[in-house]
């Protein structure tokens, strides 16, 4: 997978997620399979059950099926997945 600014348009359900940074210290280190996505949250499922993580206050590491790991600020992911298709992002690097 080629990592470009268009990564925010990808489907995150089915990817492995990890919270790497958040002002809420209870979120840091939470990981699991993304099983649902709403406008403002991701739902992670792991051995302990499911957890809803607010997108706006976290930075995520996503591991996709091909092994690509991408770190994304959750503020870029706020919104329904179908609305992110319309969003344009300036190149960040």
C-alpha cells in the first residue's frame, strides 16, 4: 500500500488499531481490531471486549492487511467514512 494524504479516505474497519497518544491516559495503549466506525468514534474489539475511542482526542497507529503501519491524527478522521471521500487534505510532509 502506498501511503499518501489520501489515506484518510481508506476503510479502517478490519484494520488493527492502536492508540499511541491522547490527553486521556486511559486510551493510550488500547488496541484491537476496528469493528465499527461512527462519525466521532472507532470501536476496537480485543480479548477484553469492545471499547469506543473518540477520534478527535487520539492519535492512532493502524496496521492494514498488507502489513503497512500508518500513524494518523484522529482529527483528520472525524466524520462519517462516506463523507471523508469528499474531503481534501493538503500534503503534510
